C-alpha cells in the first residue's frame, strides 16, 4: 500500500523519529530551504517530551515537559504521520512502515533514538520516561530514614552517564535536607566521573561529589548477582546496598536495509551521511557516535539538514560535524554548568562552573529547537 500524495516537483524529505534530532532537523530545513522541499515526519509517538529534566520528577521538582507533535507539525508546515519505520529499500529510495505504508524520498534523516536495555536483573534500571514511578518510593525511603545504603551503578557499556550523577547528588541533598544519614556510592567504568567532558569538568564534578560525601569507585566493572549485592572487577571487590539503581545499556535501532555498526548503531560520516549510502542521513542516539546527548543530536541534525538543503538546490555550504557539549548538572541545590569541546570521544577543553552564563541558551543546546520551545512555552504560559 502506498500513501504518498500525487507527485510533486519539490524535493521530498522524510524524517523518521520524534525527538530532539528530528525536530531540530525539521526546523533547520524550514529555515534553509522551505521553498524547495516538503518534509514528512514519521513518528511512533504523538508527542515530544523534553526528557533531560525528568531526573527531577522523583524529587517533586517538576519534570519533562511535553509538546504535541501534530500541533508542532502544523505550526512549522510539515506533515506528521503517526507510524513506525520498519525497513528501508535503498534501491527504490523508499521506506516501509509498521502500518503497511510505503513512502518514497529524495533524502531521508534517521532520528530514531536508541533502544534501552537493562543490564542488571537485580537493580532498578532507570528509564527517563517513567522515573517518578520507578524512584518515588526510594526517595520517600530516604526521607523517612529507612534507606541507609544506596548504590548507583554505571554498566560496562554505558549510556549517557550524566543522569546517574544527578540522581546521586539530588539523593544526597535530599538526605541532608531531611537530616538523615545515607551512604551513597557510585560505581562506574569511567576513569574519572564524567570523563567524557574532559579533565576540567570531570575534576569539578569529582570535587562536588566529595563535598556531598558520595563515594566514587572508578574503573569499576560491576555484576549484580543477587538483590543488594555488587561484585566489582578488577580486584574481586564486593559491596552491599539496600537499593541499587543502574543506568541502562543502549542498542542501536538495527533497521533492515541499512548498514549497522557494533550493537546496531548507524555509522555516519563527517556530514552525518549514513556510510555507503546516498541521500540518507542519521542524527542522535541512533548513530554510532559514542556520546549520546541532546546537544550532540541537535548539532548532527543541523549538519545533516545543511547537506539535505544543498541537495535540494538551496544556496547552503554544508559544514562538517565538530561536536561540543553544553550541559546542566542538576544537584538538588545550585546547578552546575558544563562545557566541553570533544575530540576522539572525550573532551579536550572543558570546564564546570556555577555561572549561569555557561548554560545552554534555552532549554537545550539546539540552534533552532531551543528558541522554538521557548516561544511555545511563552504562548502556553509556562515561562
């Protein structure tokens, strides 16, 4: 079954996904080449959730804000299809969806995100789509003095590690506020806390953890053989905890018809083009780039949008992907602001500060999406 409209002279762009990279790309294409192309957004979810703030939900600080994709699509002049990408036929430049529909494209951007997978059976694996349900009871146990030993574990094949440090710091702050004693430990395979940000930011985070009496074990590869018991290599060390909270591991989308790197992620080049393919691009957590972060996803989307706009005939000189990170570390008290220029998968110029001027401009470090969401929030009376 084919659901494409009648043929159009305009360049047809498909964007698969409904997260940061997808919306950033749609907004970028509107700016760069709106009169030269049509955009169809294919998303299995009806809304966009700004999920980095979800770590606050168990602490009753508010959480992820949600935005209806149908209204956004209508506002920016693109078509939304609520469906799921199933496979890609590169030879015919078309995709097949879960509903049985086929859509052709002149260019496509894959912004599918990663698949979340628990690494440990005997731990609470955080899911930022439902953190309040998962951890609200744990925070209550801290407040009531029932929980004495709390461990946060980063698995050997880590996802984005920032949330585990935020949860540890906010838990420590909540215990301090309630005047209760809780031993909090972070166990991570990183050489230093948040090593991906580079030494400047990592040293600042290490000092902040120490100030909050959070014990950190680095280069620690953990197994959790039974509830409350952690085994750490190297050194055959053992730890016990009343509760264990872990990050998930991430797998790529493994889309039939597309090349895949290790663990199903999508390999891309410097212009975020899928390696070995023409007119197919990828951005965000689905890519094989090691760092999974909203600002990185937005930057990749901008790079891909430039290349797509140029293909559509727009007067655009496509740039290459040169990653940097601007992020906020939530602590339960004063937030900290992190910045890093990235090379080789790690920061080479980085800093942590309590100066808000280092914060990303807007909700997320995204050229187009940040001001768009700010405008949306003002209209909705959220800010």
